[in-house]
C-alpha cells in the first residue's frame, strides 16, 4: 500500500517550499510528519540551488502541536527544531491559519515568520497538564519574556498583531503572499555565503540554549507526558470535555 506523504516539496527561483500536508490531522506533529520534514530540510541543506526554505501548510491550521495519538519522541522534536536553527539557509514560516502548542516551536525555530491577519496562536500545554518544555529552546531567546509568561501560563489565544509585538512573528498582513514577497526577493538577492554567515550570527544564542538545556527539557517533557495529570488532560481533549481540574 502506498503511503501518501505528509510533507510536499516544491521549488521556484531558488526557494524550496515544504508544505505540511496532513489537514485532516491539523498538521499535528506526528512521528511521520517530523521525520518527513527533517528529511526535506536535509535535502535542502545539500542542494546548492536552494537559497532559502519556506515552511507552510495546507488546511486552516499550520500545526496543532503534538499528535496525541502518535507523538514523536521528544529527542526527534528537539533534533528537528535544532535542524531548522542550524540549517545554513534561512527558513521562513508562511502561516495562514491556526498555530498551537508545538507548532509554535516550529515558528520559533524559523528565522522569519510571516502570517495573515486571520492566524491565531496559543500555547495550550498547560491546559492538558504539561509544559511548553522542548519548544522553549528556540522561543525563550527570541520572544518577549513578559508576553511569553502570560501566554505560557494561561493558554490564552492571541492574534497575529500580538504575535508580531511579542517577537513570535516577523510581520503580518491582509495577504500573506504580498507581505512575504519583499522578504523572498531580498533572500534571492543575497549571496549564499552572506546568508549562511549572517544566520550563524543571529542563531548563536539560540544554539547556546540547545547546548545548555536540551537534555533537561527533553527529560521534563517525557516525565510530564507520562504523568497522571497529562493522561487526564489528553483524554479530556480527545473526548472534548473539560479536564477534572477545571473550576
């Protein structure tokens, strides 16, 4: 039986687009999706014709976070986030829908992130009994700490304008492709060496966080996901009910 890919690849004028294409699953971070995305990024890194990578999606959700039925191993998610940060070519997120939990880790790992004004965002981990542990590796060095504290602790939904203010997004606009156009034009006009070395400067602090904290946060993630509260939270989510602790 042929298994349909969950990451689509297209290339145009030195830009490779990797499209998360599991809309029925809200592009959740399954083991398959994480593996295919990592493979696509590896190929982009080796291809001299690729100047930059655009990461986008089908459906109304960029990424809903971890697939609760088929979650990737925390080590695999850490490796994927680090791969985006370390890739010697810029990675640009193009978002036209909702982003939740682990999906925000993908945005944090990308060098630039552009979204339509319809996009919404939420760190929902606390509402199922876990914490945004692994995804904090790229997010904490890059986003406003007070805003992050609010949205980490409450799980509130926020809009694209607020995401720009906090540093999660680079820009937002009515038409995401119109907003994205000058960004891609700038990347096409830039030298591969110049982009690679400039990205190295920009990501140094993020990679320090990976070196320092990845093992501890991976262990924390595994511990939390195996806890009784997380089991209740995930069960409640799948059953579309409030977990027992809601008052």
